């Protein structure tokens, strides 16, 4: 069953096994920092946890910023991460701190979810970086510095998917 022309609200009634899945954008390997064919922090939850415990290289930040079409500085600012500390980690080849990894993971997860719901990578990218009335006038990206903000953003995507808000 083709679902290309089906609205996100109508998709809710289609069995998940019949919904067309799109390929994920290339991003970064957790161990080497080199580009790979899956999303950074991709895979199932146990793989993500294992990779984060090993320590994500700081240079994955550049791949995430590139994926969103924004500068690293803007990403650091929106996630309230210390720019000088992260740039130092990159230059020294050090891994991200746990809180930094978690925020970068949230960005990737929200981008993947927005891409699923909006069914368009460019629309997902724009949705994440633009201010949103349903989020109190803030961009989804700027809310990903806290767990509560992350949950609010995912909840908002769920409401969009089910046609509650547009």
C-alpha cells in the first residue's frame, strides 16, 4: 500500500507494517566519529546505551549540525552547551561528557521522529529550528536541553501525527 499521499492524521489508521519507511540520513559512527549510513546514536536502545557508555567522540557534533543545516555554534547555543569546552574536546579528540551526549542524542531522536511524522527531511529540519506556537514560541531544538522539553517536543510530534495540531 502506498502511503505517499496520505496525511499524517490518516496514517494513524494504517497498520505500521504497511507504511513506507524512508532511509535515514547519513551521520556519524559513535566509535570513530566517521560518517556512517545510520543516524548518530542509531540502532536499538541497547546499542545506543552501549555506545554512549563507551563515550561518543566530540566531533559527532559537526555531523549533527550539518544534518540540521545549522552551524555548530548555533547548535551549542540552542542546547546550552559550552562552545569553548566542546571545541576543546574536538581538538583534543576527547569524548563528549554524558550530559552533552544526551542532548545530542535528543536532537537526533527528534529529527528522526519529525522526519517520520512530516514525511520530509527538509520539513523536519525546518520544524526543529523554527519557533513554534504550540511550544510557547520556542523552537523544538531550544527545548532539547532538558528531559521535560524533550518529552514536550515528542508529545507535540505525536499530536501532529494524529492531526490534533498542525
